C-alpha cells in the first residue's frame, strides 16, 4: 500500500498484491486506488500508480491486473490512459441496493 499526504492529511492511496506462488509471482493485482476529490486533477493518482509500477517491476512483476466498475467512466478512462487494456468483463459482478454492475478486467504489462 502506498499513500500520498498533504500537510499530514491522507489525500490518496493505492494498493497492489503480488502472488506468493512461484507460478504466478510475475502477476500483481492492483487496487484500491483512491484520491481525495479536491486532489483528483493534481495527478496524484498517476504518480502513485507509476510508483507502484516501479516497485512491482523491481519485485519481478511483469503484469498488473485490476477490476473496475464499468459504470465508473472516469476510473476506466484513467486506467486506459495509464496503459491498461481490457481483457474481460464480469457481468453482474456487483449488486448494490438491488442494482447490478459489471466489472471490466484490465491488464498492463510493465
């Protein structure tokens, strides 16, 4: 987990998890990524993601995978801008207040 602060206040975070199994150590799962609303145009998310990619690569990761809610257009746009490509779709994967949401599976080679 990586954090971004401003004047001692948490303004952003990103997490990623690398498999411990030898056969899949080259793959990392990314998430969550959160940036406080008033800092979203300050490129904090990009800087956190690039730092996470660098650390992952140093640990032998070759591919990062994540899932994002298809209806979260700003997040989908951000991840595509960061070089992620759509590799799958999970239909009705989330159910919130009786409404279903699809998740897009994205991957990035680093």
